[in-house]
């Protein structure tokens, strides 16, 4: 309680923060804890892009059908009804000895015609067109699933990156808070020494300036921390005002091997898998275009009913009905060159997709090399800084003892304090930089969703 009282007091004395801000120093342990796994699950459940992509994946799944590929029989029902009124003058053939002895007949009245014909069409052979259209639909469904995976991967990356930034700033707050407590303690000592004549006013003012500087640094970190919390809430689609603690003691992964990552990237990277699906789709398009070289064969069967009544006609009534069946053979002898152009363009598209895959693979390999180099460099820098921080700690402790004995001045103590604080911040930043590098490597290698 005495430590908390000192922290609140210094903030009030130096005039940097409000009471509400001071309370933030004391209530961090009372906030609920949000784990990384919970953050990812919330983001995946609430993310609008994932929801929209899932609708597309569902449509693609529904489209994998023999009916849409043109391989299933179809049943059509055709019917018509026609009504009319007519005046007719009919000259009949003369059958008597005198030509033209029959006078013309004048007829008038209504006419009604009704017909109905159900017909079933059965595709027998389409030059393999239906087969490859069905494969295209299956391929489109796989592409849609991969696109959904890509959206999920990006949502995970965004969530983890935002979470790590909150964790980094939360750790930095602790470092700044500790630094502020040290400065405040020195300021109190300088103030007490000045009251007993053991310190001059310059030393007290210098301690006060340092305390104010550290308080301002803490407040700036607090502001950045609050902004990072709001950013994480936005990604998780949560109320922006929600506050919580995050875990800072996340374990670093074991050493990642570049060759293994490269092999997995070539086999599992979402972008590369999508380019392969693009090649497959273009190959099917070539097969569909080549189907024009083959004839198509289709069978049909129908039942016809026809009923006609016409008062202005010699044939007053006509009724016909009965089944029919047949086979239709169609072959395109000459299409003006359209089929040939279609085949040429399909082959060009196939080569285009293969070139795009080569370009994507080369680009991803470059990104993997860069990400791995950054990862290795961050880990090495972290190892160096962790070995150095003990030196800074011992230096500060020695300088502090010498300061209490009057062997060194306040400036020397301040330099030792800032060096120690900077070393801790470097370790903090590098720790989370390594994690960020790992996430990028896992995304490139296709391990992230696994």
C-alpha cells in the first residue's frame, strides 16, 4: 500500500496525470485476463470477412453438381393454346360436267387449338465437355475453400499482431512504472536532504525534472497502450471501450529451420495452392474447348397431344396424340474459326497460369528468406541483450550505492538508470519482434491454421 501511495502521490505532485490515470497504475491486476487463444477464437467467430467468405464457399459446394455440368437428363413440358375467329370463302373443285358450277362456300366461326408435349432429353455424349465442366466445379469449390483459409490466416495474423502489441506495451508500462518509482524515490531523498541542508536546490530540481520526464513517458506509453487495446477490440469486433490484461509470458517457439519451412511453403502455402488450382482450371478449360472437335449425341423421348377445332374450315376437328423417341447427332463442321480461336486462347490461359505460379513461388521464397533473416537477427539480438542486461543491472546497483555514499553525482545515477531502462525495453521489444517474425514464417509455410 505504501508503494501505491507513493506512485499516486508523485503523479499528483508533478502535475502530469489525473487521478483517473493514476488509478490505472493500481488496477491492472484486477482486470480480466484475455489469452491469445481466446482472442483468436473471438476474432474468427466475429470476423465479417470470414462470414462473407463462408457464404461463397457454401455456394461453391452447392455448385458441385452433375446437373450444372450438363450431364443430367432434363424434362421439359411445352404447351400452347390459341383462339381465333375467321371469315373464309372456299372455292371447291367442281365435280360436275360443267366447270365452275359449284358456287363458293362462305364459312365463319371460331378456331381453338390446344397442344401439350412433355419431353425428356438425355445427354449421351458431349465430347467429354460435361466431364471436364464437373471437374471445373470441383476445382472451384477447392479454390473457394483455399480462399476461406487465406482469409482465416489473415484474421489470425492480424489478431496475433494486435495482441502482441498490447502485450509489448503492457510490459513497457511495467518498465516505465518501475523507472518512475526509482525517480520518485530519488526526488524524495533529494527533497528530504535539502530540508536538512545535506543537498542543494540544483540537485533537488534535477531530481524533480527527471521524475516529471519519467511520468510523461509513462503517460505517453499509457496512451499508446489504450490505443492498441482499441485496435485489438476492433479486430475482434468487440466494444472499443473493453479493457483487460493479456499474457506477457508467452513462450518462444523452438528454433525454426529454414529448409523445413521452405519445403512446407511449397507444399502448403495458400497462395501457391491457389495458383495450382488456377492451373488445373485452365487445363480443364483447354479440354472443354477441345470438345468441339467431337460430335455430340443426345437422346429424347416425348408424348404429344394435339387438339384443333375450327368452324371456318372443312376439317372441323383434328386430334392427334402418341409417343415419340429419337436421337440427335450434331457435329460442327465449320464455325467460322471461332472454335479454333477458343482452343488457342484456352492454351494461352494455361501458360499464363503456369507463369503466374512461377512468379508467385519466387516472390514467396524471397519473402520467406527475408522473414527468416529477420527472425534469426531478432533472436540473436535478443540473446545479446539478455546477456547485457545483467551488466546494466549491476552497474546501476553499484552506481546507486556510490550515489548514497556521495561518491558519484545525480547525473551518473541518472545515466545508469536510463541505461538499465533502455536495456529492459530493448529486450521487451525484441521478445515480441521475434514472435511477430515467427507468425509471419508460420503463415508463409502454411502452418498457421494447423
